[in-house]
């Protein structure tokens, strides 16, 4: 086997793995798009009924559950927790934006201190 | 409709949305477990053939592709890019750990300057 053969084999194996990674990333992007559709609905529900954007008890349950799922899938539970916190931070940012939007008939404008 | 009815309806709607979010999170955790299986293989391949752990050209292509996919899925492309960078940082950490491990027959030990 020549060095060139080894290079071609390594390149082919790398390409094969990267194609799988790209397929998984596309799936994750679409799953997260669907997740944000759900959390946007949660945000509107919370804003409409004056519920706070963050919910620490719910988040603690989510983290415990995901760490457990990660362990059984042989994914680092600490990474799963960091990832969920990263996504939740984005969700809370969305919820705050939704809460800042005036509801129909509400004379307050976004940016008024009472709306923030 | 009483206040209690509204509360029950809001609670039921919130529970319904949260069940979907939990299902999606479980799917994402399992997709990412599979993704790390692929990147671990990439890491071993790179370590074996002395390829660098990071690959800026590949990462630039991945980011451009994911931003495009995110746009078509109505997910914030900036969020998709931040998320990919977050995952890639973890992958590079794994690759560096793999590169630090001595290969069979390699007298160097992890921690030796030449191995880092």
C-alpha cells in the first residue's frame, strides 16, 4: 500500500464520517426549529397570563432528566446540561421579547420601564 | 368561564407544549450522542495520521450550510451558528484529549510537551 493509497483511504473515511455529521446537524437544526415553535407558544401563553419568563423548578427537572438521558446514550451529562442551559438562555431572551411587546389595547410601548 | 377554568386550560396547554419540548430534547440528546460517536472516530483518524484537531475551512463550510438550513427552517441563523460553535468547541476538546493519548507502541506519555 502506497502513501497515496493511505491518504485516499483516510480521506474517504473522513468524508464518510463528515457526511453523517452533516446529516445529524441538519436533523438537529430542524428539531430545534420545532422546539422554538413550542417555546414561542409558551412565551405567548406566559405573557398573556402574566407568568414569569423563567421557571427555575421546571428547568431543574429538565436538567435532571436530560442528564439521565445523556448517561444512557453515553453522552457526557455535563455537556448535555451546558447545552440545555445554552438553549434555555435563548428561550428566555425570546420570552422577554414577547413580554415586552404591547398586547392589543395595551397603551404601553416596548422600552417603557414598566414593560421591561 | 371562571378564573379556575382559565387556569386549568392554561395549565393543560402549557403541559402539552412542555411534553413536546421534552420529546424534542430527548431526540436532540440522542442525535448528539450519535454525532459525538462520529466525531470520536474523526478524532482517532486525525490523531493516527497526525492531522490537526481543528479544521477552520471545514468549520466555515459547516457554518455557512447550517445558517442556510436554519433560515429555511425559520430558526435564527445567528443562534444556529452559536450552537454549532458551542458543539465544535466540545469536539475539539475531545480531539485534543485523543491526540494526547499515547498510541500503542508510542513511548511518549500524555502530558509530555511533544504530545500536547
